[in-house]
C-alpha cells in the first residue's frame, strides 16, 4: 500500500490552532475528522497538533505520512446505509 504524503495529496495546510493530547483511534477518527469537516464547510481554518502522552515508537508517528490518514465512515444516512472514505488533512504535527 502506498504511504500518504503531501506531495501526492496536496491538500490545504492549516495554521496550528488546536492542541490534542493523544493520538488514539477515536480522537483521529471522530474529533479530527470533525475539525476537518469544519475546515471544509466553515471558515474555521484550524490545524491540529498532537502531543503524544507516552514516549513510544508504536504506533508510528503520523509525521511519516505528513499528518494525512484515511477515515472510513459507515452508518445510516437518511435511512440508507452509507459508506464513505475521507482523507483527513487537518493534522499539522504529531
């Protein structure tokens, strides 16, 4: 699988305005995704900087992918099953 990076996915670069403590799945797949949607649909213009609470090599830093990752959203949308892939680009640094 090809690694995401800003050269191949030249999305917007946002100023560092939100500090997030932790990089767990829920924070990235819900909270950061919501920030990404707000950046897209409003004039929020905010990037997220992740502070890793535990010094560890696992999981690998999101900096290796320039802060980019994919969120898979599944659920009901207007009484129909839906599935959507979103490339999240609101992360500035991890």
